[in-house]
C-alpha cells in the first residue's frame, strides 16, 4: 500500500517557503513498526531536553 502524497494540495507561497527543500523528502518512507514508533516517540521530549536544549543555553 502506498501513502497518498499531501503534495497534491496547492499551498500559498508563504507556506511553501517554510517547507523543507524537495530533495530532503526523497528518502522519506512510512513507519514500518508502529509499536516501536510509539515506544520511541515517548522518549523524544527527554532526549530533546538532554541533547538539544542544554546546548542552546551555552
């Protein structure tokens, strides 16, 4: 099953300017293991705090 692309929608130019460049989407693929994703996504806020925010304060 292939996911439908949201790219078929026409966006205003101001929103298009906020999107990632098209070439950065070329390796995108659907999440294969939903259970693993659910487990991982719960750890993201703490990882963000430990690895990103702490470096922003320096």
